[in-house]
C-alpha cells in the first residue's frame, strides 16, 4: 500500500498547481483577507445604486431627445 501512497504523493506534487486551477480551489492566501474584501465590496453597493439611478435618468433623457430628433422636432 505504501507504493500507492508514494505514487499519489508524487502525482500530487507534480500536478498540484494544475489541479488547483482546474478545480478552481481556493488557497489559504486567497481567503485570509476575505472579510476585508467583502466589506470593501459592500461599501460599493450604495454608490453603484446611485449611479444606476443617474444613468437610467440620463438614458431616458437621451432616448427622449433621439425621439424628438427622429420626429424632426427641435
């Protein structure tokens, strides 16, 4: 059984990076500052919502102007 264990250990050593990438595994270094990163993302929600509202209003204005241009109105 030791032969199989040695083979598996060697296989894992040779292919660990490929396996991590293929299976999209997270490493400890990827998760150590996860709370900080989530907190930073949560702080972006309100400004994005405000921008969405602003962008929607501007888009509506542009669509109204385009409609007037197509109709030949000033």
